[in-house]
C-alpha cells in the first residue's frame, strides 16, 4: 500500500513538473503584464509616453472628472462614461443578435445526419478562424459609398445617391455581428449535438407545442453552450478595436480604441491602463455570471 | 400510440424557419469574403464595385512587391517559432493535466493556461507593450522580433493545449500501463506509445496555434517596433494608401494561407480515432 502511494506521489510530481513550463510562460507573458498595467494605472503620465514612478489616483479620477487647468478644481465629465456605456450596449446588442441568428443555425446543424453535419461544422469553422482584419475589410468593401450594395442600388435606380452606411453605428454593429457570429454558433452546436432527442419526443407525447419544446426542453438543456457562446461573443465585441476603427471611421469610438489612443497619440499611459482595468472588471463580471449560470443549468438539468 | 405520434409530428426535430436562418447565415458569412476574392480579379484601377473585366495581373503585382514578400516572411518566421514554442509547452501541460487523478492545484493551472482566451486582445496588447517598455527602461534590452515571438507563443498556448488535451482525454491508459509493465521507462512509453497516438492532436493544436499567430493584428500592432511589419500590419498600412484590387489580391492570399491550416486542423481533429 505504501509503495503504491509513493508511486502515485511520484506520478503527481512528474505531471506537475510537465505542466509547470506552460503555466510559468503564461504567468510571465500574460499575467505579469496585467500586473504592470495595474501598477501603471496608479502612476502619473510622463510627457513623451510611458509613466512617472509616482503614486497617483489621477487616472481613475480622470475617468469621471475633468480637472480645470487653472485652479485644479474637478468638474464631472461624462465623456468617457458615455463611451463605456456605448461599448457595453454594442456588446450586449451584438450578443443578442448573434444569439437570435446563431441558435437556429446551430440547431439546424445538429439535426442534420452525421455526414452532412461535418460539412456544416467545416463551413462555420472556416470563418471562425479566418483573419478578422480581412473579414472586416470585406464588410467595408460591401457597405462603402462606392461599395457593392450602393452600386447595385444606384444602378437599379432605387436611390439617387449612395446610402451612407459606413462610419455609422450601424456599420460597427454589422461588423461586430459578422466578426463574432461563428463564436456563438460552435459552442451552441456542441451542446445541441449531445442533446437526447428522446426527451423532445417525450414532451411531444405529452402534447407540448413546438414552441414549448423549444423554450422548456431544448434551451434549458443546452444552456451551458448558450452561455459559453454569449461569453465568446460578448468579450471580444466589448473589447473590439479593429471593427470600430475601420467601420466607425474613428468618430464612433469604443473602449478598445480609447485605450489604444491613450497609448498612442494621447500619450497618457496611466489613463489607458485605468480604462483597461475597468474593462477587465467588466470581463470578470461576465465570466462570473457565466460560471454561475452554468452551474445553475447543471443543477436544473 | 407510436403511429399516432408519427402522424401528429412527422419530424420531432423540425423547428419552422430554422433551416432558412441557417442558410442565410452561411450566405452572410461567405458573401463578403467571396466578393473580396472576386474583385481581386477586376481589371479596374480602383476599388469601385464596377466590373471592368477579368485579369490575374494583380497577383503578379503582389508577388513582385518586395514589401509584401518581406512582411510575409516575417509573419511566417514569427508564426513558426510561436507554434513550436507553444505546442511543446502545451503538449507537456496536456500530458500533465489529463489521465490520472487530478493533483492539488491542477484546477488553477488549467485556469492559468486558458487565461489568454478571456482577456480582450486590446488589453493583452497594451499590457505586453507596458511590460516590454518596462523591461527596456530597467535593463536597456530591446528584444526585437523576440517580443512578437514571446507574445504570440503566450496567447497561442491555450489554442494548442485544448485540442491536445481533448485527444488525450479520448485515449485510454491501457497501452501506457502495458508498456510500463514491460519495463519501459516513462520516456520510452511516451516516445513509442503515447506520442504516436497523440500526433493528430498535436498537429491539430499546432495548426491552430499557427493560424492564431499568423492572423494576429491587434496585439502585434501594439508591440511591433519599427521595421517589424507582419503581413496583417502591412495590409493595414495599405488601407490608408490608394486602394487598388492589389489589396484584394493580398487579402485573398492571406485567406488562402489560413484556409490551408484551418482545413488541416479540421481534418486532423475529426479523423476517426484509432
């Protein structure tokens, strides 16, 4: 008995040792940098970018207040708060639209015969991994004033002048939806594929309507996949950077661009760091909800 | 009873309208990309939507473009190095976190390894920028393209780790135990038993790591120094200049490179398990 226990311990030690390099690598190049940003968010900006090593809560105060240049008095400023709220709304709207389109698609995929199913999965997997920059450029081509849609509308005589779509909120929402739709479909599909359709049959036997089957049986049972999909869409659209830059034309900012701006031409690293920390707080909150809802889904199922 | 049920609902899986939505979904996902590809063959000198005639000349223009060539080479070097580093680390970690009783702290290790998946790219980008800036002010060292390789390796680890782990979880330990009973050392067991069975998982993970690194724009843009222009950064720079179908040709080539690796990874991970 003692010998087996020793061997188990040896095995544990070996498997720990195997896992360690990856964990250390990620701590060094993913976790440590976040701590540096946390530290920077409590410092003062240096004139030419970077930070001065001096403790300050200026960056967080600057999020809500504007300091008067002459007498240092603070006045409430909703400028940044509004950009955060806008970004949050974009994130939620993108998630809802992706869910409304993504769930039926995933359901359709999961109810195909196994051979056809694999082709569907491949069809969704390709855009899932395709270059996001190129896909955003593709949306830009289509909705530009000289783009495909406007050219068609003009040549059909439906409009006299191009319909302005690019550099609007609509363009950003379309771009986010187009970018992250596959992220919603695949996790939901993974859940639906494991669904036991005998339960659906049983509820039809008990005179449930199609709608009831969907809302009372299928959706609750696939909740973990739905929650994962929502998270995979919400997090990147909340932190979006390329989409609003290309399709919003820089006039319609989201937090991602605001952060990049502070590290670029605005040269206010502490403010950018503070924005990043607030963004991370939202992400943590979303993760927390997902874990809780997932746990809830399991106990009900 | 069964007959009655069959008459009432011939297909229990049907939900009306879902097939239409699924079909539109595919159209929406592919049309813009197909338009980009189609217009790379337009002989017009601008990026308007008017069709002027077929030409493959823009591909000659792209292939003769030394800046395009240099940035592609840099992207390939960074992606190859990042794939190698992340796949080795991810394989070791996958072996360490599957098959066998979970050790104390294994859950935290899993959480750490998958962290890069939940941090928005913009935050990862500026945090690495801050780290490298901090390093260079303290030590005076500029890591050059190693900045890109180290950063890419870090965020590629979870993408390589998850398929390898999935493959390992589907493999039982009987063969490993048999090898151990026959006095194979742990290394020999790994080299001659586990490893050959794991190759599809490792290749699939490596292909994903390669795509993620090769395609990355946001993080790379924030940390790349002058002269460290990867292919996505070069394409980004070109959007700001005069637009010609050459841009479409470059986008098409970039899509094709990713497509090759996506299909490779898909086939490897969906092949029937031995």
